[in-house]
C-alpha cells in the first residue's frame, strides 16, 4: 500500500513539474525585466527612431529567413501575443518587422509559416522596395536578444480520414501538415523558394 502511494505521489509531482514548465514564459527573466513597458509594435511602427534602444518582446509568423555571413535575418509578420506569449494567428497581423540575429538561424528550421516570440532591441528601420510592384515598405528593425520558436500545432482530422484520400484532399484536413499556417498575400508554409533561402519575395533594399 505504501509503495503504491509513493508512486502515486511521484507521478503527481512529475505532472506538476511538467505543467509548470509548460506554462513558463518563453523569454528569459533577464530580458523580461529589461523590456521597456508599453512599447508596442504599433508605436514603434509609426516612429522607429523614437524608440531606438528600447527592449521589446514581440512575436509573429516568419515570412522569410535570410542567412548572411555573420548571422541571419527574419522577416516577421507581427501579431499580438496571446496565452503564454504565443503569437496569435495572421488574422491579427499589424505589420511587419525585421529581426536580426548575430547567430546562424537555419532557414529550414526558422522557415516560412513558423511562429516565434522574441526579445530584441529596437535598432531603427529599413526601407524595402518591391521589384514587382515598385512599392516600398518600411520595416522596424530589432536586434534579437532571445528567441523562442514555437512547435507546430498538429491539424485534427478523424482517424478514418487520412490527409489525402481517393486522389484528393480530406474535407477535415486544413493547413497542411501543421494546421498552423496562414493564407493570402503569397504567404504560408511554402518553405524555401526557388533560388533563395526562406522564400525570397523579390525585394531589394533601397
């Protein structure tokens, strides 16, 4: 009887530890303390220079990843943070920003459609010109201090309906293999585009 109680307590303790770890914030305590309160993406988007040097905690969906000699750049569709500071879906998008890492971020891992939450220092802005439409877009730029890549959420579909059946798609299967993609504007889990890393959108820096 005592033995069963011991294993019961042990199992309960492990469950509590797993629960607590699953609820832990993705960004380290250090940068959470250094983050400037109330410096939201919409404020920085309007005037990046005014908030230069501020530490912010933002998140969103990766549009593309560019690997450089001395690090990587993530082009991110910013969305508000929800439960556990996980970015909401693209329906809540408020704009785009560039996150620069001094470390190499593999574009096969940090790929288009994946969600990230990061702490970063506002470094200014960058104007990008589209080669297709000749339109410009100004991206706020942040230097990554800490970053968390969220796991994919598996799509739900009945066991008796595989993702592909009878040569077509299951009516119960959405969002590809992850169920965490977004649509429109040429985005989605398209992976790496042909001839570039992370799905180059045909843009150049002015």
